C-alpha cells in the first residue's frame, strides 16, 4: 500500500530543493546510517538522480560532514549502497525505509525531523 507523502514521512516538513521529483514511488529506498558515514561522498558520484546531499556534521558542522538521501527523490537503484566503501547505506522496503530513516539520521538538512522520533545523537539540534 502506497501512502501519500505527507502521511508516509514522520517529518514536520521538507526543505525545498530545486530538483525534479521522481516519477513513481520505488519498491525500496536507500537509508544512510549516518553514525558510520565518513562523508567521503563516494555515493554521490553513483546516484543517477542526484538525491544525495552533503549535510554538516552534528558536533562540528564544518568538519565531519555527512551525506543524506532525499527519500522523496530516491528511485531505489541500489548504486549508492553497492559502492559505499564504509557499508553504511542499506536498502529497505519503501514503508520500512521511511519509518527507520529518522532513527538512523543524525543530522538532516533535507528534512526537519521531530527530535522525539530521531536518534539520540541528533537531540543536540533542537
């Protein structure tokens, strides 16, 4: 069952990014476990729809940068997960992915997460 975007995401709002939306909801989506992310940006080069963004690190915004996947634009191609040298990107079934993403996201610029639904490392943002 595919839910409307506003019903699917546990986020208060999405920061608007001037990029084309995807045509349809994929069967799966990529989710980055940001605690293991080194910010090497290898995944960005492989993303065919440019849905991976660089975000500041949670403790030192100018250092230890992370990457984040725009779940509303991810097409589920698996390329980022396949080529991540740190194995921090996993593919999830769509419904599970949008539910688990806030618990694995430490720092987000794409989505304004509700801190009560995020990983404890992200509570410093609020």
